[in-house]
C-alpha cells in the first residue's frame, strides 16, 4: 500500500484535505516529529505559539482531529525547543 498523501503548506502538513475519520489513521508519529522539526527550524522558539494558533483555529472550526494533531505537534516542539539552546548562545 503506498504511503498516504499528506498535503503541505510551506513544508508543514495540513489537515484540510483529510476526511475527519481518516486523520487518525494517516498521521504517523514520524509525520508529527517531522512537522515539529520543520516548525522549529522555521520559527525557532515561536513555533509553539504559531502551532497553538493553528490548533485553536481548528478547534474553533470544530475539527477535533486536526486540533489533537496540532496538540501532538506542540508537545514535540516543546521537547525540541527545551533541548535546543537559542541561536547565538554558547553552552560552554
């Protein structure tokens, strides 16, 4: 079976093209980690805020699957940014 097509906007997948019932099956942990990494790479420590805004948009639209997906991404972003020093800082 071929890998599911995941629509992208600026390198980060979106949920607009998914049917609500299919989302949970199609989005893997690898997709979540990949998207979180791209968000951190693009937005740095602001990635959490931008992702939270997207999650809230989906929640307001009643898209609970999309909301849950972005909450998963936010959790991974939190782990990434707390383990990554801000740019321009030195560890030692």
